[in-house]
C-alpha cells in the first residue's frame, strides 16, 4: 500500500486508544532495542534538545537514530538516521509490517514502533527519542531509557495531563528511572517532579543547581558536574532559551563521555550547524519573516521576548491559526496588542479552531475589528500580510501554520 494511503488509514484512529496491548505487540514485532536511548520530554524545547544531541553525535561519527514529532512538511521527518529523514520505501514497508498485526493503534504509536524497527535495522549506536504527550503513559516510555530529560513544565495538553503544574510535572517525570541520570532543563521544577524523582531513586540534575550557563557578549560557557565547556558560540537556533537547551544537551552528553567521546571542536561545529524549522526561524530577505511553531503560553512568551531583540520594524503583522485543544485565549491575551494586524485562518486539520472563534477571542481582548483579517487559508493569510509595506510578518500558532506559510513563501519567491 502506498505510504500516503497507509498514513490516511492510521489517521482514522484516535490519539488515545487503550484497547490494544502495546507491550504484547512489541514482543510480536520483535522490537528489543540494545542501543542506549536518550528520552527527551517537556512542554517546550524538546525538539531543540533532540536536534543538538543528534547533530553533535552525528558530527562525532556515531550512527544516530532520532524520533521526533510532529513533522513540518513530511511524515518521514519524524524518523531520521544521522539527521536524514527515512525514505518512503523503508517507512512504508515498516508501517505495513506493524499494521499487519494491528491497524488500530493510531499514527503516533505506529510511528514510534516503526522508528525502533528502523533503528534496529540500521544498527544505530544511539537513539534520541522525543516524548509525545506527557511521559508516564506515553508509548515512547515503554522502551527503557539510558538517560531521561524533561526540558520544562508548563500548561499544555491539560485535558490529558491535568490542569495544574504539579499534575503535569508528575506525568512528565514518569520517564525518569531508578538509579539512572535524570535531568530537568529549567530552574523551576515542580515539587511533584522532584518528589517523584526521589521516590523512584532517579539521579536528578536540575538546571541552575547541577548544571547551567554563564553568558558573555559573544560566547557562553556551560558548566556541569566536573566539566566546563568554555567559549561556546551562540547556536544557529535563535532565542534566549537556546543556551539553556544547549546546557541540557551537553550535560546529557557529558554523562555519556566514556562511550561517546566528543571533542570541543565537534560541539562548537554542532551548535553552528544545528537546524530546526520553525523555532523562531528568521528567514533571509525582505520583508522580514519569522516562523515559530509557538502554540502555548510558555512558547509564545519566549517568542515575544525574542521579538524584542529584533531591529525596529514599522509594523508587526501576525499570520495565525491554532488548534481547538490549545489555550487560545491565554495565547492571544499574551500577544493581542503586539501586532498591528492579525491575518487569521483555520489550519488544515480537523482539530483547527475556525476563524470566527479566533476573531471573537481577539475582539474580546480589545483588538479593533479593522485589524482582524479573516482568510480562507494560512497560505492566503500570508499572501495578504506580505502586501503590507514595511511590515515584519510573524507566522505562529501551530506546526501547520509554519508548514502552510513556508510553502506560500517559497511559491511567491520563485
């Protein structure tokens, strides 16, 4: 069956489906990883940490398998070998094998199993795995991690994880393991996360206490345990939080130094070569365009902070769409008055919030109706925004916003 048809079939099933015995399915598929696994969870920054780890380890000559989600352009992006997406034939045949046993576990679970099947086939040295939702009950957590890291904890997926930081923190700390290295990449760990790490006997290291960053004007240092990485170049990924993500990544790699030795030169090269679509990505050329997958209060706050460091622009225009299950009210409340115009549209998914609902939230937040332009698609929203002279365009709210806007940008630039 063609890959697109296989994926369409998987999309028919719900994200959460507890009717299938996944552990038994894993045994049937003979998925038994022998490679070390770095499991990365958290509300924001997971993708950046996975990207740094993958790029540095690949530059060091190791055979690296990476599983991340969601994708931006193609489903193949979710499973990579040495930073290269897996080919259609391999992905399709692997998915076909899995659904020959059961076709009702949904897309994310199928892709998680496919990733490990592919990693085993490619005889990888190490796997970098991004957690899907939460951690405790996520399928990625069924495969024993060597090191577990939680980047941070904030509000997202509250219908599944709980409506308090402690509840969400407990879920995310579910990826920690007894007597194994466990990291928290921010300086405000929830008490539930700390308590759970202690209860299970995980070796918890916290940003600002056990590892951290010393910033300088043109470089920064990362310190952890008995090691300091001096004079690191600020990474190619933009934003203040990226130095923190680097600190977490290097602290993880330092734990693996005996099996995965990496030089200072490899680290510096890796930081400059790491790429990730849609993480406060400033595109070259005019008008100035920023692509950011920010879709929850924490990531939008970071996006706004990064915007303050950009050169002055006469106008800031938003190209925006968001899913119904996100905290759209809080997201819009944070940035409603930061844009001169809002070009809004429904993203191309059943989970998308319609434009009327987005417009109502904007109006409720005091935005004049004349500043709100409802569009039929994100592509048209970008096209309309690009006609405003001397404007900076910020496309955000969803991975799908970035995907649809980027495709239109490429089309207009041809």
